[in-house]
């Protein structure tokens, strides 16, 4: 089988078809964390399991079931999976073969979803296979419709935290690659505690030595994270346990406007940005707890992708920008449909003056000013138009207004 690399997994992630949503922000009684482990690698049993078990921290294992059933090299055995279940961990589905679900025929899609769940229920336990995570984070409206008939939830690889009113088929999770530091994870944990949210973090392979690929994580770093979890007293839950504390929303409720970004990506949006950026920075924020920071350098851009929105339903785009310590960034907002430009405008032009340093400013752009009042939009760019190295720019509260 071919496994996508870290960048490819992010770029291939297809968006859920949904027309409007506000970022969920109803807090839990306390902050929570779920440790999830994808694929079923043998090092999850040999290296991660002892660290989790000795600290009484339950985890959720999303398994590629053919890997276990057919004894693929490098994966856990059925006996090991049964042991994990007996020890109080959740066993969930990650398809039969780890295929990109958006590329399959209807029959293949059904097999990947249904057969994986039924194999887990038959061979591991009747309560297994309730929850699901799509390989590579790749899903679209067709996949979402199909998986809802088989599973109680869907965990994505969209970064952020979850709240009581988060849509349970769009659970956010922070992917811990080899490049992610213990300090970064500690920051995520602190944020979940402060805002009483539910943090889901996901791991793949483990190694006792230096990682040789992005999906490997060093065991000493993993144990340091678990020690910090214990030291903070944050509540540890499996995904199933966390879901039981949510409102159980399966669809996003109507809202005033469609959120592109508001503390996290809006419902149905995927982050396809290639500029250096951080969707989770918490120092320079307009409202809520986080805002986007990015380096608008050498034609690079933030790119937020959706499977398609009807522009005739909207009047304008609102977003807030902060020029950081420099200001004056030359940045353009552009809308596209399938690679076809629909319209664009310089933020300086929309503001009527250069972007200011040290302060937040609201940018309201009528769609008529872009010449984009009808048709479908699927890509939103905030992109450098200087072709040079510019100072950090911050973006928050990015909304399509009816």
C-alpha cells in the first residue's frame, strides 16, 4: 500500500459539504484530552501501551482492519488488539485498507466502511468500531453521507479543540508528527484546561531512537507528554467517553454567516495553505482564544478550501487583520472556483489605507466589489502580492455575510 506523507495528507483532505456554521464554543465542565493512535502499528503496542497503561490513561486506537486480520508486517496482531480492548481502551475503525475514501467507487467505499466495522465487532467485541477516522483526513460529502450510516462519529485531522456543541462528525484533532515538540503539546493542553475544551491528539508510529519519518514519534517525548497530562490533572477520556459529554450534534446549526475561520476552521473548510502559518496562535487575537498568523512572503498564501458555496446567498466578506509589528503588508483576498479566478482585491484598497501595525482593523468587502455575486466559490486565498519578504500578518473572524 502507498502511504501519503505529512504534507500530502493535509493537501488531499477534501471538505465536507456544509453551507453555514459558527465555531462551536460551548464549554465542558472541565478540560479534557483524548490520546488517539492511528493505523495499528506494532510500536503502539510495544512502546506506547506500557507508558499509557502504567499511568492508567485510556486511549482510542483507530485500526486498519485488514492489517490486523491479514497479519501485515509492522502491525499489531489480533491477540494484541484484544488485549488493548480488555485493558479498557477503545477500538475504533480506520477503514479496511487505509484507502483515500474520496477516490473509491460506491461499492469500494461501502466495503471500506462497513466491512471494517463488522470485522471489529465480530473479532474484538460487539461494542467496538463505533467511531471512525478517515485515512489522510480525506473526505467529501459522499464519504460523509456514507460514514454516517455506519459510525457514531468521525475524527478529522483538522487542528483545534472541540466543545460541547462541536459537530461530532467533524471532530478536530492535532496531529503529532516528529516535528511537534513537547512544549507545543503542553501549550495545547493548557489551552484546553483554560477554555474547558476537549483536545484530541493523534499519533502514528513510535521509536526509541531518532525518528526517520514524520509519522514516527520519540517514546521519551511521548512519556513526557503523558507525565504532563498527569501533572495538570486534566481529565483523560477515550473518544467514545468524550462524545458522551457532548450535545451530540450531527449537523452544524444555522448561524449568521458562514465562518471561514473563527478560533478554528469553519465547518466544511479545510486548510490548504502553503505559506508559513499557525492557525492556533494565541498571543495576537481579535476575539476568542486564537487567530491565524502567517508570513505573506514571495507569493505565498493562506488557502481555505470548501467543497462549494453558492455566492448568491451572500452579500459580503468580513475579516479582521492586524499588521503585527510592521504593518503595510501587501496582501490580496482572492476567490476561486476550481482554479478559475472569480475576483480579488487588495486589502489595502478595501481598507482605504495600508494595513496598520499594532492594531486590529475590520475589512468589509462587498462581493460586488469583487465581481463575484453568483456562482460557486470553493477556494479563499489571502495571498502575498509583493513578491518579497514581509512582516507577520494576523487574521481573525473571517466570515461570509448573508
